[in-house]
C-alpha cells in the first residue's frame, strides 16, 4: 500500500502494536537508490544505498539488523532481485552500518568488504568498537570476504565503485564514489562524526579525509544519516560546514 511516497511498514503490525508509516525507497539518481534508513527500514539504521550495475547490485552499508527484511522488501519494490547483490561495502565498523551484512551474505551470497583497519572489530565481534553497546545489542563475529587498503576499485556490473580511505570517525572509515555518465555520486557515510576515543577517532586525520572528499568534486553526496545532497555546491557546503564546526577542536 503506497500513498505519496509512504508505505506501511513491513513489520508494523503485531498483537498489541500500532501501524506506523515509513518512507518508500527512493531513487537518488540514475542507477542509485536509498533502500534503508530511520524512517525507511528501522529507527537505528543508517542510510543504506543500492547501486545498480546493470544486472549486478551493490549495497553501501546494511543497517543495524532489525530492519533487514524491510531493506530486502524495498529492494524488491524497486524491481530488483536481492539475489543479484554481489557486494556489501561497509564504510566503517559501527553496528548501525554493519549489523545486517552477515544476513545478506548468508541469504544471498553477497561478499562483505571492509577496510583492514576496522576489520578486527568486525571479525572479533568487538562490542565497544562496533558501538553495539550504545544500542544495547551484541554483535556476533562476522567474517569478511575482502579486506581493502587505502584505495580499491570494485566492479559492480558495468560500473566501477572507487573506494578511498577516510580515517577520522574510525581508523578504517572509507568513502566510495562512482561516475554514472557525467554525474559523480559520492557515498560519504558519517562525515559528521561523532568522534570518541573508544572508536579510535582522530580529528586531524578526519580533516585531511574531508579535504580529500572535497577534491573529488562530487555532484551528489549520499550521506550516512542525513540523506542526499546535491548539486555540487550543496555537497561542498555540507562538508565545509563540518570542517568549520570542528576547526578549533
């Protein structure tokens, strides 16, 4: 049931529960979609993005876990098959971004990719580094199919997702971008932080990472919690705004 971009939640009705409305999956631009987020799949989910490589699909992050079925349903609603998800790129190790990744691996054979500097927290199920303690959740150790370094190019069908290390929020934070025609789409999760010693945060590294992102001159930014920004001036303004905010810290 759809009405003006809103749908009934996949798991909204339980005995004694209430029906709640959430946003429908959204097309960001050609071949790029948002399929998860706080009002789209589960309250604790980051923004989850789907990249269509023309037969092959990739997810950028996976959400916290409880919203997994809603994300899968959103992918199907858009006309795609979850069996075509070949890659789940984890932008960093926090549970709101990685909690459902193992389910996509188990159910659909997707390969899980993360930066080597956040890998140990995922493989060992580190409740502190994954921030699972903040959500009152446990995080089961999760195998990775590929640990990447500071740069990588990941084929997604006829597209190439370029991954660049952007340490600061966590040591192994990454962002990725893809050129679709003349449009550059940047998946820049958690540009805003937060920063805490328990996460291995480093503001000096973060500032350099943000300058790297500005140098990419993206036309569209798909951010991890605040949605989509475009055109290029809005992308630059968003990143510059956080650089100004943390300039003297």
